[in-house]
């Protein structure tokens, strides 16, 4: 049994935990920043393939240890079983954090770690800078020193998990796929009633909704760092892949629209790549022109919420108009709206619970959830 940690963005821990319980990880436990779980290689592969809201999965390398001097640190690091995860000369990147520890210089800790690693593997591993925005070309190693307690982890995901591979065309201010999946979970959408996103941009919410409802695993079409580990068990991975069972017969009505023609073009291209274009009804239209079906469903959306003051009045009008459109065309529907500004949400004049705080692109946001009142 190994220990793993599914890292999440701030606020997404409960959603990843909920996913893990549904995926049959009963002992998964929620911690600040992610979910701790134990398991074998299959548990790790399944988590990478199926989790929709986690950012990456780290594998703990050995047990934690205490180190208060550099020689102590080097000796303990060199005794870790690096060869399980790294071939000699494989490029690595080191992310080191030091809190309240005698060894407080992360650059010095990284140098010692690099030496210890080369010593253990018998050859130098080239050091690259970690870069979350690029596709990960090196094996990321995360070293955390807190009150002299050192934990070493190896990243099993590689490129961050929100990059499913389908979103190559982006419109303005796209949501991370992991956040879009969490919004759908938080909205309480039952995956069979109609779903509407009238400000769909590059289509992240409707595409994630279609993948969720159709049972398409988010990691189906991408690589993971664990595939380069010396002990990668390809037959095991293939048997896990063969157990996935998309459900194309049970798809809900998903309507996605945006007034920007370029955004709709991007959204359609992204949906094609995700294999869900035929399940989403895309329309280029302003929010005032939406034509939802009569049966109540869910509106899950992320309207613009500019930070520049000059945009304030226009945005207030847009939210007021959105509220009116919903009352006219979607009475009784559930609504979940992501926005950075509670005052803007207030313009909708729909009673919304704004207790769920999240972060989108470094900005603190809230998800306003409620039911559209009738006029
Ligand atoms: C924050 S972005 C949505 C991003 C999207 N969730 C994604 O992941 O790409 C807001 C979108 O609202 C659209 N929009 C702004 N005003 C609109 C209106 N009156 N009617 C419809 N769409 C509008 C913009 O074109 C923009 O694509």
C-alpha cells in the first residue's frame, strides 16, 4: 500500500472527496488542500483517470522524516527509493517549500535533494524549472519541510489534470475544467434534467456536463507522468481503461449559448475533441434570446464579472437582464451562477445562497445557488 494525495484548488476539497467516495475509496480523508488516500497502483491509475475536480495526484515517497541539518537531509533523501519513479538521467523539477524549519532556504534544500537523487540513481538527472502552465516535460518532485518534518512526493499526473486535452480553442476568461466540474456537482444537477449555460464561452461547463452525464472519464485521452515510471504496469492500465463504460444512450438535453460567434466556434471545436459535440445544442445568441425547454432543469453558468470599474454599470444591467430572462423563461429552474461580486448577483433579484467560496484564476469568487422564482 502506498500513500497518495489528490491536490485540489482552494475550496474544491469536498467535491474531490465526494468523487472519491463514489469511486469506492472509502478511507479517503479530506485535508486542507486535498484528499489523502492509500492504495496500490490501480488506485493511483483510477484516481488520475476518473477524478474530475483534482489538480494532480502525488505519490508519497517513503515515510516522512525529520531533518534539521543539510547532511541529515542528504542522507535521508539518498535512502529513499527514487528508482521506483525515476530512470537515471530523466529530467526532474523540484518544488520545495520550507515552513518554520531550521532548513529554511528552499534553493539550498533543492540543491541537496538533487545531489541525493543523483547519488541514489548513479547518474545526474537534469534539473528543469517546474511550470504548471506548460505540458510537464520533467518529473515533478515536491519536497515539503514543515517544523523540520520532511515529506517527499512524486507527481503522478504530469500536465495538470484540468487539461483533459479537449480545450485547445479558448474564448475570453475560460474556467478551469476542474472548477466547471465542481460547479456542476455543487449545483446539484441530477445529470438527466436539462442543463443550460447561456454564457458558455469556450464551452467548459456544457462539455464537462456532457462528459459527466455520459460517463466519459476526464483522463481518457491524455498521458500521465506515471506512464514514464520504471514500474509502469501497462496491462493494468489497459484493463482499467477497458472497465470504463460510457453511457451514450442516456444523455440529457444540454443547451449552450453565447453572443460571441468566435466563442461558439471554439466551444464547438472543443466539444468535437471531447467527443460530445452531438450531445450539446450550441447557439450563437444573446442571453435574452434563449429558448429553454418547458421542463425545469438547471442553469449553471459563469457570466462576465469584469474587475474594471468602468464595466460596473453595464454588468449591473446584464445581471438584472439575466434575472428577468430567467423569471420569464425558466420559472422553477435551479440556478447556479459563478461571480466575484455579490452585489452583481443581487441585481438578479433571485434569492441565492452564496456561501460557497472558490477561487477562479486567482480571483475569489462565489457560487450563487437558488431556484428561479416565478414573476
Ligand atoms: C466569463 S466568460 C464565460 C467563460 C466560460 N465559462 C468558459 O469556460 O470559457 C463570459 C461569456 O459571456 C459572454 N456574454 C457576455 N454578455 C453576453 C450576453 N448579453 N449574452 C450572451 N453571452 C454574453 C461573453 O461573450 C463570454 O464568452
